[in-house]
C-alpha cells in the first residue's frame, strides 16, 4: 500500500522525478571524469618513468684524471667480490694519455704509473648511480676533473676519495649532487688538500656526513655556500675531525635540527681558536662525546643555544682543550647523560667550571672528569645524583691547585672504583667523603697519593670488605698528621697493599683496629709512627695506659680531634681509642 502510494506520488509529479534522474546522471558523469583523469595521471607517470630510464640508459659520462707521482696506483677499482665501488659499472673505454681508447676494458687495476700519468675513463650508454670508493686508496692521484661527468643520477659519494693522500685539486664544476644521500668518509685522509670548493653542492637530501673531511690535515679553507643544506643530515660524527690546519670555520648556515650524532665533530682541530655554534639546534642529538677533544688552541666556544636534553654521552667532550679559558654550560640539561668520563680532562687553563646545575639521575661514570685541570681551585658537584654512579676513579687527578670539593649529600651505593681519585692534588686541604658507600669498592690505590697539603683524613666509615687494591693510598702525603681507619677490615681479597704510608711524616697518628688490619699494623710498626689502636684492644688496656694527668682519652664520636696541651698529645675521640703519650716513649707503642 505504501509502495503504491509512493509510485503514485511521483507519477503525479513528473517534474520532481526529472530532477532526481538529473542528479543521478550528474553523479555518474563526475565519477567517470575522475576515473579518466586518474588514468591519464598514471599513464603520464609511467611514460615519465620510462623516459627517465631511457635517460639513464643513454647517459654519457667521463672523467679526466691527471695523475703525477711514481709507482702504480688504482684509479678505478672494483674487484670480483665487489668489496669496493658497489654497483659501479666498469667504463666502456679507457684512454691513457693520447692513445686510442681501450674498448670494453672490463675491470682494470693499476692503470697509472710514472709513464702513464693521464687517464680518461669513459662511460657510454651506462647509468651510474653510485661513485662509492671510486678512487679509494688512489694515493698517487693529484688531480681529478669532474666537469664533464654526468652525475645526475648519483645518490652515493661515500669513500669517493678516501685515502687519496696526494690529491691537491678537484674540479667540481657542473657536478650535480641533488640526488645524493650519502657523503660519509668522502674526503677522508686527503692529506694534501689545502682547499675545497663545494659552493655548487646541493646537499638537501644528504643524510650522512660523518667523517666527511676526517683527517684532511692540510685543509685550510672550505668554501661552503647556502646551497650546502644540512637540514636532512642525521650523522655528523667526525665531520671535521683531524682538520688540524683549519684556523676558522663559518657554520652559520648549518641546519642541525635533525642531527643525532655529533661525536668527534671538531676533534683534533688543533688550530681552531673560536667557534660560534649559537645557531646550532641540538635538540635531537644523543651523542656529544669527544666533540671538541684536542682542540688545543680553542679559547672560546659559544654554546648558548645548545639543547642537551637528549644527550646520553659527554665522554671526552672538552678533553685536552688546553687553552680554553672559560665556558658557559649553565644551560646544559644532563638528565639523560650516563657518562662524564674525561669531560674536562687536561683543560689546563680553566680556572672555574660551574656544574652546580647538573642533574644526573642516569650518571654512571665520572672517571677522569676534571683530571689535569691544573688551575681549578674549587669544584661544586653537590647537585649530582650519585645513585647509579659506579666509576669515580681519577676524577680529580692532577688538579694541582684544587683546595676543596663540595660533594653531594646523596649516597653512592654502587661505587666500585676509587683509584687515584685525588692523586697529585697538591693543594687539597680537606675532603668530606662521609656520604660515600664503599661496600662494593675494590680499588682505592693511590687515592690520596701526593696530597701534600692534607693534614687529616677521616675514613672511619669506609667498608673495605671487598677491597683488592689499597697500595700507595697515602703515598706522598708529606704533611699528613692524622688518619682515621677505625673500621678498616683486611680480607683475603686484598692483593696490593704495599707503600700505603710511604713518604708520610714520622709523627703520623693512625687510628685502626690492629686485630682487623694486621698487614696495615705491620706497615705502621715498620714506619714507627704514633698509633691509636681501637676496638677491644682499647677496652682491654685502657686502665693501664691512662696515667698521664695531662692526657685525655674520653669517649667520643667517630672522628678524632686532637690538640697539644702541656707537651702531651690529647685525643678525645673514638668511642674506643688507645692513647700514646708523646712524653712517655715507653708508651709510644704497646704490643697487644
């Protein structure tokens, strides 16, 4: 009934029916037009691709080389295993000097010698998409001309001139790099290159520039224009490393927004004096290890915009920057950093370093961090989180002017290496290690060696149950008056314990429990120094020893304080102590 009424309604309204039919017709027409246009697009795309393939197949390329020097050298290298020049097609013709071209030469080696110093390689009707390792180890090549080389389809230049040690000049006129994605190790070890003109390079698609100029140790000038676009680069590891003739670098056009690796970036640039990196975007960088290592003449670095929020490694970051006078790293976010090892090692001219803002919840290694910073007098690392820290050995070694260090209050339960921690800190007056947990520590060798200004050291809280090396621990502490080793326990794990008290004063006072430290006790006896024996020995003999009314041996806390009264030495410390009066030689030492 409803259907009949519906049909009857539209039959009685033919105008409305016509409109509906018109709309259906328009929809079908539009759909067909879209399908047709899509078909044309795909057809044109296919034709374009075939034309590109034809263009590649019909491309004509050749390279002219002028090589000088004695002995054979590889100017074209591809072996049967394709270990080098992967994918590169052998030239169709090779012309040596003015001789007739060799047809279909296949794979050729050692084409150039002292008689044949000019070679032309000709590719005809062959597509070349990679120049990888083309001149690798061509150590007699001095000149290469790319001006007639069709590089339109080349996408890889990695290792192109690697180890071309005699190369002095390259003509890159008309060289097309618009499709290149890989330039890593491109000029590595080109030891004779003094200048490189890359002003026409289009690097907008390049992702890898690691070791690009690595060990170009004669390179004085690099011409980089605005076309040298680094916005796609993710790896700049060692890009200028070893360019030890570079005096200055203008990197104002560098876009580093996608770079993840900057390790060794300027390492071994011995002559660089200033670097302005204020335009660098380092928000994606995870590795900055060795970035300025061995920049020995570097006096100033602008790192004001460095974002280090994702950096995990600052290993060797400023190591051996011997002339670096000042550096502002107050903006550094170190929340993800795991290692500061050797970060400022041998920064001999730095007089102050502000790391008080460093937040280090992931930190595991600070070994050698300030080692060799000869001008530093004070270091504040009180904000460091040492919860995950395992290595702290040699952290302040050779800081000759260091007077004091402010350590954090947080515990360091995972430490296991203390070796040479303050070795040669000749000006160190005092140090508080009361928050250090030493349960897992196995190395304390040379820990305070040659700390000539130290007068007292309190290590009464140290747990030495896992100690292996303790040799030379106080060797050279020539002004040391008192050491508290009250809880030191020797175990069969100890392997090195020699020269612990070597070159210390004869009147050195040492507090220890001889029952728990028999070897140290013997070393003390050999030295003939004053000794306070702690523990049960004190309880056993206290009534016999306290006779001098000028002497006091009251019960006290862990640390031992002493003073001189009436020519007698007074110790009012050590809950269990053993007193020897300086005025009574017979009591200087007592056998228990």
